[in-house]
């Protein structure tokens, strides 16, 4: 790591999400550690989240707060 701007909790969640099957996971934001965004296959969000919660609790960290977002259609021209 070049800058080491995350926090141990964020690092643990990112690593756990990848180990639990996330296609990718990374820190986003910053400030006091940031957040983790993970890209997962459809239908596996609950499993990845459960693994992250277990890992955080086992390490004595607070239970992470999470929400699932779904990709939209993307940018496109809107005709009047």
C-alpha cells in the first residue's frame, strides 16, 4: 500500500468480501477510514455481507452497516 489511508476495519471488510466471493471490493471515500464497495454476483449479496459481519464481530469491530444497490441502465440521451 502506498498511502495507507484506510482503517483496519475497512481493510478487513474488503479482504473478507473478496474471500467470500465478491468479484471486486475496494475502499471508497476516505476521511476516517472510508467505506467499502463490493461488486457481487446477483443473489450473493446476503452471503458476502454475512461473511463480512462475522469477520468484523470476530475481530471485535462494530457490525458493519450495508445496503444493496443495483446497477441501472446507465447514461443515455433523454428526448423531450
